[in-house]
C-alpha cells in the first residue's frame, strides 16, 4: 500500500501507516536493485542502508533490507546516522547506491527515503524516482534466486570526522571567543524549578512566564513588522528571560 504522492522531487515522504506501509519498503528495495542493475549491466550490487532516529525507522529499514537482499544485493547496514554522514558513507564504502530512511524536517509521524547512486549521486524525480514508482505500481519486481548478505558497520561517523579534519589546517585557526545565548536552556531550567515547588506555585509561575513572553512578543511585532516571525519569537523570548531577576531562598521567582 502506498500513496503515489509520497514521491517528491528529490525523495519520498509521507505518514507511515497512512501513506505507505512496511510492504512498500520491501518493494522499494526490490525496485531499487532492479534499477541499478539496469544501469550497471546486471553486476552484483552492494547497497548501503541507514536510518534516522524516528521510532518507525527500524521497522521500515528492516523491510527495506529484506527487499534489497531478496533482489540479490549485498547490504551494508550503517545504523543510525545523519544524512550528511550517509552521503559520506555511500561514497567512502564504494557502494553501488544507498537509501536512508528519513523524513528530514517533517513531524514524527512522517517517514520516508532519500536515495542515491554510487558516490552519493542523487536519484531524483525524473532521474530514477519515476522509474521506481512505475515498477512498484505495476508490481514488476524481479527477485533473485541468491539472497544477498548483510554487513553491519558503525564506523562511518568516525571516518567522516577524520576525513573532514584532514582537509583543515587546525594550527591555522586562531583562538576564538564564543558567545552563547542560553535563553532556551534557562527557560527549561526555570520550568523544572517551577514544578519542583508546590503545584500551585508552579502553575502560577508558568502563567507568569507566558504572560511576559507574549507581552514582549506582540510588542516586538508592533515595533517592527518587517522582522520574520521566527526571529520575533526568539528575540521576545530572550527579552522575557532577561527580565527575570532572582530565584530567592524563599522559593519564589520574582518577575518585574
């Protein structure tokens, strides 16, 4: 089961269990091997697979690997890594292609796939994704009599860091002073303190925090409507936090 709309310009994304199911993941593995065999004259393939930390990713990845192996490809399981590390891993390992289970910035209910060829060259809408979509829709997914093997590797992040540092002259970097705005961390700390007090005081404190937050939020909008909303929100939060004075020994937070 899958909703054709999950095929985007550069990847596949949808709500797992609604727009696609585990069986679709298996069929995607079969289709991708068929595509790469067409492009590489039926050579024995090695495909690298990875995933992000979404709760649905392990199940999706398991079925994806199953499909790749049923199609006769060997699989390198790189575990949970970021998308940039995935691209590095595909190139560094010499794999014939790769698929990472991820829905990028979408909400937690979503998941999907980013697909690349060897050297991490992308498989995009009119350059392969359309072929995969047609194969799966028509259910033309040949399986192999010889099932592929799986190799697990967890070293790609270390390899990427070593590679990146090899391109940098660390001695040429002068000492720097780094400024850190701890606004969000401080807000979390305040909330924890609030709930560590009596329930009544905690709720009252949180109400006060949000009153100050929204007061400054709308004040900034009125002051300069040209600011993008995200900057307005972050700036107003920082202002609100800096108006907090002290957490007294009497366990009361005073907000002027």
